[in-house]
């Protein structure tokens, strides 16, 4: 293959050391490693907006649990409906967590 095009990339000393180390581990020279990584590598992205919303949901559930605990400590009993409400919230939360733990790649955009 005729490789007559140059690609210029700036890196720090630390980045160059890490890239060189990774190329050595892969038994590749630097050019082979960079080409292979750029062509075959995947960039993993996360939907940070959804993660922020998920964190808010978790905090809201925590507040609900604290309120139920306060009522329980005061009156020594709590209605069963409160627990079912929390269980329903937890099921929704599980679905959100499962969706967010599946990262998407640049190809998905």
C-alpha cells in the first residue's frame, strides 16, 4: 500500500510515552499502532445529561426513604403503600441505570 500522506498530531510527553508503551505491548511500531487505533479503535461516549438526571432521581429516592424513616421512628409504624412506592421508583431507577451502563460509540451518533 502506498502511504504518501502525512498526518501531524501534537501530543504531550506523557501522551507520547503512553502511546509508545501501548504500541510496544501490541508488538507494533508507532505508525502501525496509531493507524490501527485510528481506523479500528472505538471511542466510548456516555450520555452525561442522563447521568445527571439519574443522580437527581437517586437523591429524590433517598429523600423519600429518609422521610419514611423519620415517620417510622416517630410513630413506630409506616404504611405499606410507602414501601410499594419506593419499590416502583427503584424499578424505574434500575431501568435507567441499565440504559446508561451501555455506553454508545461515535458510530451511534
